[in-house]
C-alpha cells in the first residue's frame, strides 16, 4: 500500500514537471528559433553555427538582434555577458531575410519620417526570448 502511494506521488511530480516544460504555441506570423551567440546589454550578436551549437535557422554571423523578454530572463542573460550562449525565442517570419548583405553590412528598406530621422529601433530585428542556455565557445570582441 505504501509503495503504491509513493508511486502515485512520484508520477504526479513527474507529470507536473512535464507540464511546466511545455512551450507556448507559436503565432502564425512567427517562428521559434534557437541561435548561438553573445550579448551586450539588450543586443544579441549571432555567431556562426557549429557542430555543438547548430542553431535552428540560418542567421548570418554577426547579425544583431534586439532581445525582448521577461525581466528575470534578460537579467540572467546579462549576468552571463561575455559568455557564449544560445537563446530560444520567437521572431516574425522573414524578419531576418529582409534586405541585402553588402560587405558584411545589411541594407534593408526603411521607413521615411518627417525630418529625416527615424526611431533608433525602426527596422531593428527583434526576438522575444523565451529561454537561454550557456554553450561551449567564447565571444570575440567586435
């Protein structure tokens, strides 16, 4: 009888862990990606994928992404600044394919604004960070 109770409690605990690890559904206009790279503040710089951190999409080496997410997650990432990490999150479909890569600089269509100056975040590629993990490798200075 006692063994049955222990098994029941254990199975409840394990099912709770599995439910806690479920991810939220991906909106139709977005895609969930995993990208290796390094951070500085809210800016994530993609690193070239390798065998240990293949990533889930083909983001060009050196591409900068603006990280959005829960304060706790961003604070944890900032605490590991300078270390190679992999972030997982949601991006709008096609967001990182816009524009043309010319000599390591991405040129993309922008929006004109009165006075010629736009918002500093206009056209910036964004990722809504859901999770992160530390991976093998080092960050190079840019």
